[in-house]
C-alpha cells in the first residue's frame, strides 16, 4: 500500500461574521449534516469568531498577515442547527472493520476539532489510507460565538453538541474574557490579550454554548456543551489524545446574560475516556488555571456552567415536548480510565447565575468524577473570601462557586462534587454551597446549597483529598487549602462504600449542612448518620470507620485534652453553637485552628492564640463548639468528634481560685470536674458502638 502523501495543511485562518446552520435572520435552522465548522488534518492557528491583534499575546501576530481588527461586533459567528438532533444515539459511520477498527460514533457538533475517521470511511476507504491520520487540530481559537442558540441568545437552535474536541486536538482554546459578576456591555478591565479591546455587547468575547440537544429512544441523551473525547481506534498507537486544551470564559447552559437557563441536554463539559478509549483527555483545563497551558498565561477566566440537564426548563417544549432527560446532566463530568491530570478550576461558577446570587443548578451534580479518572483537581472555584489557611502568593479568582446543583436529578446522590470509583483526585479551595462572591452564609446562601451532599466519595473511591492541594504529594503534609462547604441539603462530606478508604478530609470550613434531625453530619462515614467509636478501632468500611478523637476542653485557659491513635494527625476546629448542629448531632467545624500529632495517650493543645486570630476571637462573642477529627497514617479521616461546649467563663476562674486556697474541695466522678489545674471542663463520655 503506498504511503499517504502529506497534504498542504491550512494554517492561520479566520472564520468570522457567519451564519452557519441557520437562515440569514438567525431564527431557524438549515441543518448541516454533521458539523458547522470542522478542523481536522493538523489545521492550526485558526480563529473562529472574535480575534485580537496584539503581537505579544496573540497566537500569531496578525499584523504580519495584513489583518487589523476593526472596532465592530460583526466578528461573531452564529453556529447553530448543525447535525440533526434526532440522529439516533450511537449511530456509526461505515468504517472498514477489516483493519480491526471498532466503529466510530457518528455524532455532530457546532464546532469539531480533531481526528475524524468518518470522512474517509464514509468514502469507502480504510482509515489507514487517510491523510487525516497526520493530525487533528492544534492552536486553534474559538471565541465570541453563539453556538446552539438564536441570534439573541435566548432560544435554542440546537446542534447535537456544542464544541467537540476529539483525539489529536491539542493546545486549542475555547472561550474569551469574561468576569463575574457579569455586567453587560462593560468595557474590559484586564491586561492583554483582553485589553486594549473594543466593547462588545457580549462582554469581552465569551462564547455562548447553550441549547444543544440530542435524543434517542424517547429521551434526551447527550447533547453536551463542550465534549472532549478519547480515541476508540487502537491502531492509532501514536495518537496524542485530547491534551492541554483550555476551556475558559464561556457561558454554558444559560442565556446570553447568564440570568436564565438555556440548557444543553447533556453535560455542560464532558471529558470521556475508558478502557475502549486509550487516548483519553489529559491535562486539559476547564476554567482560568494556567498550570498546563502556559501559552495562555493572560487567560484567567472561569466559565459559567449552569442549568445543564434542567428537565424542568420549558425551552425545549416546542421542540420535543414531554421528553425526559437521560443520564448526562452534570455541570462537568469526567468519566473513564485515562482521564487524568485535568483541572476544573479558578473561577468557575457551576450552578448559579452570572450575578452569583441566584440558583441556576445543573440537573445532577456540579462536578462528577467517576469510573476511573485519576489525579484530577477541582480547585479554586471560589472568590477572595476563602477558608484558612491561605497560601501566600497564590492566585485567587474574583468569584466562583459550586452550588444549587441536583434539583432535577431523579435519584439521590446529586451533590456539589461527586467522586465515584476514582482515585487520587483532589477537591480544594472551592465554595460549595454559598454565593459566588463571598461564599457567604447569608439568607441568600440558604438558597444556594447543593440538593444533596456538598462532596460525596463513594463506590470504591480511594486516596482522594478534600481540603488539600496534592502538589506536595497526597500526604498529610500536602499544602492545606480548605473548601467552604455549607448550606448543602445533606452531609457536608460523605464517604460511602466498603472500599472507599484513605480519603483525607482536612482544613475545610464545614457548617450548617443538612438537617441534624435526619442524621446529616459535617463528615459522615457510611452516609448513614452518626457512627460511634469502637474499642481498638478494628472495623473496616469507608475510611476504615476511623475513630474520632475523644476531646475534653478547659475553657478557662482554652486548652484541649484529647486521646487519639498514635499514628493520627488531629485537627481542631471551632464553630459558634448557633452555626452548629450540636446538640442534635456531634457538631461540625467551621474554623480550623491547629493540628497536632497524637501520641496515643492524652495530648494537650493550647488553642488560645489561634482562636484569637480566628473570626471568633478570644474571648469569642458567644458559646463555641470545639470539635476534632483524626486522620491516620494511611489518610483515613474520621467523622467530627463530640462537640465540646465552651466559652470564657469567669465563674470557672473564681472556682479555681477558691480551690487553690482550699475553700472548695475537688468534686470527683460524674460529668463535671471542678478545681485543680483545669478550672472546669465538660466531659462527654466516649460512646462505644455495640
């Protein structure tokens, strides 16, 4: 068989100001068969939509090619109505299976970048003979487009998917420059490449990727806003997968103002790998991080990812009335082995509106990581008001949150972040349940919690961390970067399943989650309510049912006495009683104070200094609930301990003084000890499970 001839590969192209898939009024669809725009065969440096000409920050200096941007708004493309949304899910193109290739799923999208074996296969040729084996798409830019909507950005003219990055798509950027809270028509305030820049009616050239749907067998199945897909073709041994693409600065699932839902019928962003997809999405960035994509250092813009899979939204009733939504209803979903080292972070707003104050939840989870992904981070989706301890010099986004998700799921378990059957993933420095500006626990915040858990780790999910940045290693010495987890409908963090162990939960601010009367906890091992300690801690299960420490507090001196296992690291937290679920449950932990390595016998920690520097102050403004967690050497974190009700008590000081001169003898036994060095302390006996 002759070797394929390398074609001339188009590069440095601009596509702007077009109606692709619609009438010239932008009101009705004229379907293209599969894609509105397709970039294949190694095509690079193509601008789809709004461009800029700054030579120091653009992909390439446009001035060298005689292009100068005009201060108009007509660069935007309307890319809608491409690929018939009624195409049966799982339909395939006619690949020549004689070469041992599995079928390639013949789906569609508004914009496709990557390797597409269906082109030559549909012509009756073997994929081995295709010159498109030379590459997918590299260094292409998609920004300032309406993808899946009408010209006004308020009604769906659906593509089957919005943007599809297939294997061999590398170093592409989807998105623009948008800041939250969103102010329509506001001039850019950011450094290049977003300034100098003309003012757009859609602020700072974000993409609107909404209203994309597909259906099969009487329900919506798929229809993702942005889809990153691994390769099913094992003969492509040199395929690069979907690597280091950046998805940042988009409205995904809302109208053009980000105030109302215009959902995609599937996930907002979908990263798909699997045993049959060996070249899975790797090192991609959803949000404003620049860890893997240094070429775009100036791009630090999160996405608005809300309302996807919203089965109650009436916008599709005129298209497919009465159709239920299928299994893809998450803000962001990562699925399958090989989906690794992707970053969902810096400033994404997942489940709220563009003003950060009203619920606009995705149908199921805010972020779902399941069936094998590893080493992925969900991080820094929060504003400036983050949980202590801070990391000096760390970049902070202006806003971000994961809230109000799960209102439209058909089964329990819909949560802010769900990790199922996956290992070595990390969730840190996120606002999970509050508003997107301050992560506040205001009356508005009561509306913004996720319907079920803040974070749930389940079904053999192991060695994940909540509250730690694993940059320094997934150990107890990793960088402490806690989440704020509050006002969620059930537990703050739940760990379930017998093989879900070595999950470390530390440094988080967890308060006012769920209904204490229903057994909801700050940290719940077993997802079944209060789990009592057992003697010797021999049991197994989620996080090995790690025993929580046994604390006693001297609130005259703010000294905590506790007993925990000799290998355990104990974290001490304080919460105002008015913000705690005690005395119905044991308590949660809003303010992390200090950590201590346990000796295996009674240990002592003075918390007066850290309490004074916390928002509670010393003395605090009200009664304080002090709780502890224990994390063993394998990373298994316990539930919170019993609350120690404590406050600065002048009576205790007087009793101690009288005792010192022999006026009041020590009262021994029972629950209250007076006198001696302790002043007074409340003793809550350790509960032992039968």
